[in-house]
C-alpha cells in the first residue's frame, strides 16, 4: 500500500509540476504576445528623412529695371533687380542666356509695364510675375531652362 501511496504522490507531484510548467509557459507566451501587440499598436516614430538638396545653379544678373506701371490714375513705377538661376553644367544654356540678355530685359520691361501697382504689391503678385517671366523665358530657350527667377530688390513708387 505504501507503494501505491508513493505512486499516487509521485503522479500528483508530476501533475503539479506539469501544470506549473504549463502555467509559466502560458504566462511567458501571454507576455510576449502582449509586448508584440503593444509594440505594433504604438505609432511608429517618424523616420528622419534626409533629402539631398539640389546643388544651387548658376546665377545670372539681368540687371536693375525701372519701369512705368499700367496705373492710369497716377504715375507709378517699379524698381526691380532680377536674377536667373540655371544649371551650372549646361555650357550651351549659359552661352544662350548671355546672348539673349537684351531679349530677356525687354521681356521684363514689357511684363512689368503691363501690370498695375496693386497687382505687384503683395507676394502673390510678385510670384505671378516670376512664374510668367520664367515661363516666357523658357519658351524662348533652346538649350535648357531657367530653374528659378529671383527678385533681389523690389520697390514700387
């Protein structure tokens, strides 16, 4: 009988050990699952994206312009200094811009002369002038394009 009692005790101990081991494994598994679930639900931090900025282009100074504006009620004029930016590596474009400088200067005079002071008084009006001028210049160019137009000085009188 004592053997039977020892066997029963051993089987109960084995059962308790197995249940304890199973309990520990379930707790660990639940912990890992919770960690994974929590980690996946957290908002990922935004990765810092470092964009390589384009190398600045070559700058060509068209000069300073003093142009009468289209205002009818009072005589108004604008004084503007304009520079063009384009690719440094395009030698043909560089030569073409230098050769066509008088044509571009005439275009500045014409575009500014067609505008009224209130059209150029705010940043949207200046930006519209830049876009219009850049578009017309690029339509004339054969060997490339102007990438930016800078108004380095601008005053309306």
